């Protein structure tokens, strides 16, 4: 049997209102579909029965856990196993409330993946657009793409969506990244992102049921501790699920695809590199400013030292001058003293001094 060009591994839990649209769209775009159902109770599995053997390879009901919890890691590990078991050239890790599309208007999803393959790449990233309800008119069976036409780009923490990969015959890792960033040896990600249109909430009542009753109470505590499922924290805040249209962007397929080209992964890597270089430059400038300040401080200290040295030199000069004056004065004093001694010696040796000696003796007595 020839391997399927593309197989989408779709996880579902109570998505009966949209899963038919999603799976039919994947099939129409050349992908086969394998569905993992995590215990749906709303007719999700029944909605897929007409498609079995007509693009749907199988619908697998996951065994119920005890206690009943939603474990994303368990689903990802099963998808890892399916990627080893199923015969396909490429796989997509998909959900039941999203539509995946080519970045090019002239080919469908399978054709676009074939182009990527021919160019030597083996993994594909997606641009996530979240379409939020701005009204409460959606009914089961309506096409969500027609019902909701305004979107918001995925948050930064949800930016990486490398969910499509070529089957290289090696195990892949989905569980580590909660399925957002498939890992395998020798991965080469295509620079141009594909399009991911996500419709997680379809109205106020649907949001209350999905988020507050079906998701948040069932989340695995360990996964929440790892920071997973944070999107539902934001969705449940305030209890209101309808959005103000003014806060969202009207969907224009051509404009979005042009943006995919202008903001491809290569450009983002260059922008990140530039930002890193600018940060390095700012750091070096800050360090240079610190060095200049330290140099100025040392120059000031040196100037103070030089001034002190000059003052001390001047004081030493003054002291030396005073010493020279004192030495000259001492020399003059010694000369005067020697002269006085010479005169006195002359008196002592004179004839008159000797003649008057008896008189001095009498006077002294």
C-alpha cells in the first residue's frame, strides 16, 4: 500500500459542532485524518462516522483515566506512537477546532507540504490566528469560518507552532512541548509559516461549558504545575466570552498571506539577531560610560595628587630657602664670633692687660 502523503492526527473532546467542518476541510486539502477521541459525550464520534474510509483512517477512543482527567501529555504520547505506526510521508499534530492552510493561494495544504519537502525541509511552523466570537448567533452545523471573521494573533507564549513534520523513520517528541514544537534529529524548519485558523470558543454558552465545566476541572494538576493550559485561565477570567469587535482584526486572507511572506522565520531571526546586537551595543555603551566615569574620577584623584605634590614641592622649596638663609646667618654669626674672639685674645695678650693685672686682682678681692 502506498503511504498517504499527509496524515493529520486530530485530538477531540466534545467538538461535535465543528469537527465535521475541520475534518472535511483536511480531506479536501489532500490529507488523511486519524482522530483520537478523549471521551466525548456530545456526538463528536458519531459526526465522523460518514467519513470513515472516505478520508478518515480511524477514530480511536482513548481509554478513560481514573480519576477522569484531561492529560495533554498522554494524548501527545499516543500521537508519537501513531507517527511510528501509521504509514504516511508527513504528519500534522492537529486539534478539532482549527483549520490549517497553505501560505500560497495556488495550492492546497498537501500541495504546499509537497513543495516544502521538495525544497529539502522537514518541519513546518504555523502562524496562529485565534478567531473569537463577537456575537451569540452561532449554531451547531454552522461554518465557523463564516460565523467568526475577526481574529487576534497568538500570544508570545503560543508563538511556536511547529506541528507538521516529515516521517524520517525516527521517533519524534511531542510531549515535552505539549505538542507545540515537535522534536527529532536533523530537523529543518521551513522559513515561511503556514496558516492556522483557530476557533476555540463559539459563543457565551459554549465558552462556559467548554472552559468552566469541561476543561478547567479536568486538567491534570501536574501539567498545570508545568505552566500548561494557561490559555484557559485567561479565557475564564471575568466569565464573559464574547469579544468587542473593535479589539479584533477583520480577516483578510490576502493581507494575512502577504504578512506571512514579509514576517517569515528568517526575517524574525534576523530581527532577533539585530535586537541582540543592539542590546550588546547598549551594554557596551553603558560599560564604556562607566569606564569614562571611573577614568574621570581617577584623573581627578591624580590631579589632586599632582596639586598636593606641587604644594608639597613649594613648601619644601620654601623650607630649603629658609634653611639657606639660616645657614648664611649662622655663618655670619660664626664669623662675628670668631672676630670677637680674636679681638678678645688680642686684649688678653696685650702689654696693658698684663700691666693692669695686679690692679684687677686687688679690685677682685
